[in-house]
């Protein structure tokens, strides 16, 4: 039984280490909870711990990957965005909490935080609270759906999953292709597609 919870931890951590909008961590938690008939609260606690570790690792390694993939101007642009978030204090924590509560991928949040060299301690508290709350709701809803529906895996490729993927890709694209310095300093939207080295 302990091994099954280790699977939950490792699977959720693996999903959240990758800087791409993969299936949400709660989907992995729901699947493993149902498949192994695990205690829901333990799955939530272990899954959120795996998610936090995965996002922490993402935050640490993304600046090195970004330095190789993106040109210096794009890195400076994202670092400027991170500086704005650092100086907003409780407002940035509220924004992170709100974003973590929404059914949107948190990958763009951690890519931006990592590229901006934000300290994980500035991101994690609000993220943990939002992640725990939203994942608890999602896992309980998944458990309910599994117990009350014979067609659990029908609709996995639905308009909701496709729109979630599209929204995640659009958020990452906005993060990468919008010149954030122009937006905040000059109130002018400027796109820059020449971000790669």
C-alpha cells in the first residue's frame, strides 16, 4: 500500500517538473486513487507534496534552460516581470493564490517565476494553499464521478481538456512573445517572435 502512495508522489512530481502543459496533476491523482483504491486524503496530501516538489525543481532549473533556449532580451524581459511581482508584496501572493485556485495550468506561473529568478519562497506559500484547495476539490469530484459513472474514461478528450491545453499554450506564448517591459513601462503591447538563440 505504501508503494502506491509513492507512485502517486512520483507521478505527480514528474508531471509538474516538465515545463509543458501536460495533464493536470489532479488527473493523475484521481486515476491512481481509483486504480489502487487509495485513501482520498492521503492521495491529496502526497500528491500536493509531489506537485510542490515538482514545481520547486522546475523553478530551479528553468533559468538554466531559458538561458540556452531564449535570447538575452527575452530573459531580461521576463526578469523585469519577476521584479514587478517581487515588489507587489501581498498583491502578488493574492494573484498567485487566485491563479492556483483556477482550473488553469500553473506551468506558465512557474516558468515566469523561474526565468525571473524569483525565489521559490515567494511563490510557494500561495501556490501550496491554492494547489491543496483546488486539488482536494478535484480529487473528491473525481472520486464521486468514478463511483457514480460507468463511463469514467469517456470524454477524456473533450472540449474542456482541449481548451485547457489551448489556454495553457496561449499563456506560455503570451509569457514568451509579449514584450513585458514595453507593456509595463510604456503601456504599449509589443510582440517579439525573435526570442530563440
